[in-house]
């Protein structure tokens, strides 16, 4: 049901700071190229590459098994938020480093779009 999905999203987002939720949303939206509200292999792989972490097929399969996916097996927005939160809890220093890289990529993309 849509209400249940919205409640779940709100629950996960509530565990992130306002800034963290905004950042996750911006990153997710930037890499959700086809705007289907889910990250397929190519999209999640591009996101990871931008963060400096190549995505293996086995890691992608693990993500699909552990986090929410849609009927096509693509990581949903809720799944991405949960993945982000789990990774941040496990390795905050690495996540900060990855976020710095992603912010540079996003800033460069914004600068290119403005030209």
C-alpha cells in the first residue's frame, strides 16, 4: 500500500539528519537517470564509481537481498536510504570520504550544466 511505503520512507528518513536525508535524496535523484524511482545495476554502479568504490556483481546481489528493491530487483529510494544509513553506521569515516567525492562529482556536473 502507498501509505505503508510512505510510512517506511518517513521512518528511515527520520533516522537520518535533515542534511543527510537531503544529501541522500540529491544523490539518488542525480543517479536515477531514467527517473523510475529505483537504481538499476548501471545507475548504482555509476554512483559507486563516482564515490571511488567499484561495484561488483556479488555486492550488487547482496544489496538486492538485504535492501528494498522493486519488482525488477532495482534498489528503491527507501532501499538506498537504508543502505546509506547502514554504511554510515558501520563506517562513518569512509562514508564521509565517499560523500566528499560524490559532492565534488555533483558540483562538477552542476558547473558543466551551467555552462
